[in-house]
C-alpha cells in the first residue's frame, strides 16, 4: 500500500504487518489523545477504539487537533473516526461515547485491548483505568501533566513510579499505591516545573470539582508532543519481538 510505503521501509514488512494487526484503545480524544490517534492512524495501526464522552467547543481550538470551526458541537470520537478513515479507510474504528468511571470499566475493556493509551484529564477516571489495566495485565501507556509547561526538551518517557517534578504523576502514583498497583505503567511526563503563576495552586489537572472544571493553560506544541510521544512508544511496543 503506497500510503504506508515509508513506514514499511523503516520498520520492515514483518513489523508493519504487526501494526496492521494491532488493536489499540485510546481513552480521551482531546489535546493529547487526538495527536496520539493521528500518529497511530498514519503508522497503519489496523484497529482503533476511541473513547470519549465530550463534544468540541471553541476553547478546544487552541490545542486539539480535531477542533475546528466546522466541528464545534460534534462528538469528539465521531470526528476523530472520520479523520482516521480519511487517513486509512482500511482501519477498523470503533467509537465509545463514554465518561470513564469504575462502574463501566468492564464495558470499556471488553473485548480485551492489545494496548491502552490513557489521555484522560480526570484524576479519578485515570486512576480507575490504570488500576484495572494493571491488575488485568493489559499494557497501558499514560499521559501525565502537559499543561503549564513550555519546554519540549524536558518531555520524558518513564515508568510512572520513576517520574519526577510532575504533580499529576505524584497524585496518580499515590492513589495507585493505595490500590496496590506497582511498577509497569509507562508514561509521558515533563521534568519542567509547572508554573502556577496564573492558576490556583490546588489545580493539577482539569479535574472536576463541585461540578465545575478548572481549566489549565496549555500550548498546542507541548500537548501535541505528548500525544505523538505516546503514539511513538506504542508503535515501538507493538512492533517489538
């Protein structure tokens, strides 16, 4: 297939065939998840399950790949599916319009995914997903705090238990530890100190609080790099012997 010829030249026929046979679930199709989906689709991943409950609004346009004037008010997963199929019509794309919580994780993880990419904003939902994936021995890669950062050279990949200087990672790690979850969750994070100069010092994510969302300042470049880093690591894992 000509559209993936450069992928095959780099990875080889066997590894590319592995990508075509792969099935990946991406949870959270926003600033980070949208770019992760883009990277997977353009690499030729054969199956994607896209999970998000939200619709696009004007405040998403600064950093979310799928947010355009023409997509405002539309379902994030449906817009993302359309774009994936424009890139690769052969990709098997399933959409799940769902806000992740402990009560619906069984639905989300059935059938069992080959790999999960977590780009959830809500701490409670993130911890629930990571805990269940770890306990079920399902490979998972997670995005930590991309907001309030400006320096792309400080973005890193590591096990969640070995991250530094990321308030969100620290909070997630503590909660997972209380749930008995150990090492084995890969994540993308930043070594840059989060600047809370114009934010509440209590806000470490776009976490719901009393029904209201506390949005954090972010750059499209940093969130995009986070998402593409997740996708790149996913490609590496899916093509490893």
